[in-house]
């Protein structure tokens, strides 16, 4: 027997965990690289400033996750239970986790574990590797062969690089 849905409402769309992790991972890696590019281009590269950059990347990721989760909540326009908004916000955790490697690199420069000047290149390489890994992983999950999966991962990394460069030029 089919379940009836009231006119004008839609059942809430929930991403499965795999899809949420992939979406948040890609979004977070591109966001982190774009922010580092913008902060480096218009800021200083001293160790003191890198601590500010790390905080800025983390706060921006948190704000993006909140905005994205809230947008999902509003866009569904379905009757919601009391705590659905909190669940929508919580489901954006992969985006925040994806920026943490970049935050760690910037904070490490602030703590003087490594040179502050040039740390943005390490962040870009790391985020491109994350995009490659996510592309490779999704291709393998889709049962593509290893050679095809590697090519798809490389393509995803290149698309990410294009988006990051475009964002850097726009900002």
C-alpha cells in the first residue's frame, strides 16, 4: 500500500552518508583552497597572520556548513519535526572536516612548525590530492576499473584546480 503525502509537501530528502561525505569533502577542499588563495593574495604571509588565516578558514567553513544545512531545511518546505533543523545542520559535518587539513597546515605555520611563507602551496597540493582521492574512491564505488578510476580521480582533481584558480582570480 502506498503512503500518501499531503498536497504541497514533500518528504525530506536525506543524503546517504556516502553521498554527504563526498559532497562535503569536495566542497570543503575547494572552499579551503579558494580561501587560502584569497587570503594569501591579499594578505601577508607571516607566521602571525597564518594563525588568523587558519581561524578564518575554519570560521568560514562553519558558516558555510550552517548556511548550507539551513538552506536544505528551508528548501524542503515540508512539515518538520522540532529538531529537524539541528539534524540538517549536523549533516554538514563533512564540509567542516574537509577543511581541517588546511587549517592544520596554516596553524602549524603560526606555531612555527614549518615556514609560513609558501605554506599555501602545500595546502593547494593537499586539497588537490583530497579531490583526487575522493574522485578515485567514488569511481571505485561505482565499479570502474582501477585505470578508469585513476583517470576519473585525475579529472576530478583538475576540475577542482580549475574552480580554485577561477575563485582566486575572481577574489
